[in-house]
């Protein structure tokens, strides 16, 4: 498996391990609609973001130590083509999500519901980004 | 639209002392995985990379890559 595919898997796993529980907490706990600032939820979000950063740092260090040559090599033309494809796919998902959150949700929601919907759209866009990246590397795997 | 790029890279590597994919990749500035993807027809290289590959083998470009108008390719990023 190519180094860049491994980093794609790492990002997907980090996302699942941190924002999976975050949205599980959000979905199972009642959040007061006008309770801003909701410090408890802010702490949960901060913990999720911090854990994601730690997993990514540790994962990149581990992968870099296991294949130092590949980690130092700049992306070649196929890597860049795959990156372009994955980022453009994620861009459309993010734009659609933000139109939904910013244009529709203010009419029937407020407060943390909108904030969490925006975070969810960013997470979905990131999942699409790394999902397409991994899929492209899988299709080209030898 | 039908058509795909086919190549003779495997044969040319063999004729050049069984050059490895990693060595060819190193000489043109791409990874071994990219050479494998090009060789298996899963990725079409840029024109620049195609010229570099032909240059490594010391042959003109059409001796490495050919356009097959009748086949249905499965290339893409």
C-alpha cells in the first residue's frame, strides 16, 4: 500500500474515532436550542478536535518512520491528479452542505443545531475527500 | 467515447536489462506505484512523463505508447 493511501486511511480512521463519538453524543443528548454559549458541548467538540489532531500526528510519525523514503518524496503527477479529484468531489459536497445549513436551516433551527449541522457537513466533506482518495489509490493498486 | 492508451513498457523494461519499476520511476521522477498504474493501463501519464519514459528507453514516443481507438479504456485519476 502506498504511503499516501495509508495517510488517507489514517485520516478516515481519525475522523471516525473522534467525530463519530462526538455526533453520537450530540444525537443522544438534548441540546437547548437557545443555550449559547453551551460550554459543555464546546468542551466535547474541543476534545474531539484535539484527539483527532493527536491521532493524526502520532499516525503520521509512525507511517513516516516505517517508510521514511516515501514520506519524504513529494507527490508525483498521479498523486496530484488523485488529490485534485478527491478535493473537487469534497468541494461540491461541502458547498451543497453549506447551502443547506446557511440557506435552509435558519428558517427552522437555531443555535447549536446549526453549528453542529455545519460541523457535520465539514466532516462529511472530509470523509468524501479521503474516501475518494483511498478509492482512487485502490483502483490503481498493483 | 471509446479508445485507450496502450503501452509496451513491460517489454521495454525487459529489453533494458529487466529494469525494475522502482528504477524507472526514480529516473523519471514518479513512484513505483505510478509506473505500475501506467503499465497496467489504469493511469495515463502526462505528455511530459510519457516523453521521459521514452527517453529512458531511448526510443521514440510511439514505440512506447499507442492509441487504440477501438478499445474501451478504464483510465482516470
